[in-house]
C-alpha cells in the first residue's frame, strides 16, 4: 500500500499530463517545501503547484466573468427590468422561504 507521502491526488479533469521545469524564487520554494513537509496542504510539490495554479486560474476566470457583468450595475434599463422581475416573484419567493424554514424546523 502506498504511503500518504507518495499518494497522488486525483485530478479528474486532467486526461493527460506533461512534464515541465519551473524556476521559482528561493523564498517561494522554501515556503512551499515547508507546507509539503508539514503535510498541511499537499502531499507533494507537484500537487501543491497544481492546486495553486488551478486556484489562480479559477480566480482569473472569476475576475473575467465579474468584469463582463460589471456594466449591469450602471445600466438603468437592466436595473429597471431586474427590479420588475424581483417584484413579480416576491410573493412566490416569500412562500418558498417560508416552506423551506418549515422543512428545516421539522428536521430538528
């Protein structure tokens, strides 16, 4: 049975992988090695770098999406339509909230 130290994290989205070389500032490398040695965030440097890069890319995607929607805040026509929709659904939203609260209370 492989030890925890040698166990690889599964990355379901990755069908294949490729090997590359990185040049890291020494201070960054030492901090990363310390995290891996303490087994707090990853079982290997490879897993730590994959996790960090994945998180960074998700953050960039989120920032891109947020930028695409930022104009809505200043679009009066959009704001008027959103407010109209909210008013039209206010009664059903309140009813759904009440039912959810009752179901939650019944589970206690």
